[in-house]
C-alpha cells in the first residue's frame, strides 16, 4: 500500500459528471494501491441550509454513487461524517490552530458567501478547518479531489505544520493532493467560464449521474457552443498535452466539451483534438452523447437500484462508521494528550 487516502463529497444536491470525473472515478482507481476512506460529508453540507429529509436522501444518494461507481465497501471504508465524533472534535482544535488570515484568503468562502457575507453561517467560514480535521483524523497521506479543492488542501497542510510546530511533535503527515485525468475542472454546459455545480439553478448546466440516455442526449444537444468547427492539434500548448491558454480562454465551451469527451473515453486531450479537429459541433455532440451514455448509463441504473434499497445502503454506512471510528478515535485521543486535555477516564 502506498499510503492512506481520505476524500469526501457533500450530500447537498444531485451529483454530476464534474463530481464523477473530477473525483469519484479517481477514487475508484486508487483502491488498488491505497487504503481508502470515503466520506459523505453531511457536517459540511449544513454550512448552507438543508431540508432534513432531503439531507438524509442525499446522503444515501452519494453513498449509492460511490457504490455504483465501483468503490468496494469491503476493502474501502464508506461512511457519513456526522456518525464519527472525531471529525467535529478535531475541527474545534483546528479552529484554534488555524489563523483568521488563512481563512480570509479562501476563495470558496468568498464565492459561496457572495455579496451577503454578513449573512453566511459561521460554519461556512470555518469549513476548511473541518475539512482539515476530516483528513487528519485518519492521518491520511493522499487526497483525491477536483481542482477546486486545491486551496483547501494547502490550508490543511498549513494547519498540520502549525500543529506539529506548536506542540513540538512530528504528529500529522503533510498531505498530497491527487488531481488527475482530463477533466479536473468540469465547467457548466450553459457557460464555459462557470464551474459545473450542484447548486446551479439550471438543470441544463450539468449532466447528473442519474440522468437517463434521453436526458443526457438532450442536455448535450442544448449545450452552449460557438460557431466555429472544433479546434485541432494546432490548439495544443507547447507541452503537447493541454490546450493553449488563448484557445482555452477564447473557446471555453469547446475546451470543456472536448475535456469531458477525453476524460470519459479515457484518452488524452491531444488525441481528442486530433480526432475532432475541424469537425462540426453537431457531429461531435453525437459522439460525446454516445460515450456519456455508455459510461454513465449503467452507473445511473445501479444508483437507482441502490437508492430503492435504503436498508442495504444504511448497513454499508453503519459498518463504515464503526471501522472509521476505530481509526480516528485513538488518533483523536493522542491529539487531546498533546494539547493538554486532562484525561479522567
Ligand atoms: P462537492 O460537490 O463540492 O462535495 O465536491 C465533491 C468532489 O467533486 C470534490 O473532490 C470536488 O473537487 C469535485 N468536483 C466538484 N465539482 C467539480 C467540477 N465541476 N469539476 C471537477 N471536479 C469537481
Ligand atoms: N470540501 C470538499 C468539497 O466541497 C468536500 C470535503 C470535505 C473533502 N472534507 C473533505 C474533500 C476531505 C477531501 C477531503 O468538494
């Protein structure tokens, strides 16, 4: 084993291909080489208001997505965050380690709080300290995420370093982000400059993991494009791997759809450019629909089947919570000793 993996997904809306290609599919592949812990982060979800019944249903949906995508609950641990007390307890200690200056730099808070900063929950502000606690409660060494979580992982490294320094212990490891594949930042289908997001009010901005073939086809057909045919290999940057920044900026929708295609088909972007350079969007979209339906169809069907069997899903989470607690509990007690909490039992 190359180390211990931890990652989390919020049960705060429907899962989309950004979640799948940016994180879940990578999480599946990493099971071969790492000890893996995958968490449905319900404590993070309530940093913005959630309906209690929907939160429960979405917790089961994220679990179903993990299972349907190929995360094996026998070898990996799958659980929901609220059921293991160490997360909230370590988060409080990290709130006291992290500096306000670090939190003030977090771009996700600025985006999510928007113009009404005064009205955002205090939880949304300290969200990164909870995320650091999730990872450090297991002393995880590697974290698969999409590009948007990079800053939070740098924050996690800073908290771990400061804790080690303050308490004179080489206690927490310094985590490595694992951000890989051709689609580490999937953009909205309606606007190639905006991240594909669970909270976008337009369902046409994203392809959900539970969308059937007709809906996938319809959403891809309606996806925003530009009037030119698709760019070819001449649009590659000097590294021969990524798109040149001029083309990526000038034609964000073309870049996004090509990246989604490359990622789904497990091909490098350069190959997608070679195949589709000069092709009209209408022809390309038909092929994109084909790979999307082929890859997502069976996962969506399996998710629906699992969601109809909440007893099984809850059993997976129960078993996962017990195994997670057995790892995090002793680590938390060592942290409490280092901090100086008097143990009376
Ligand atoms: P969230 O939905 O914010 O809980 O994200 C769960 C995981 O999916 C995280 O690792 C994110 O980085 C990843 N993710 C979310 N949206 C996207 C996106 N549009 N493109 C790529 N990865 C994403
Ligand atoms: N913040 C992550 C997101 O919104 C979810 C998350 C919570 C997470 N805790 C984590 C991801 C720990 C990786 C590791 O996508």
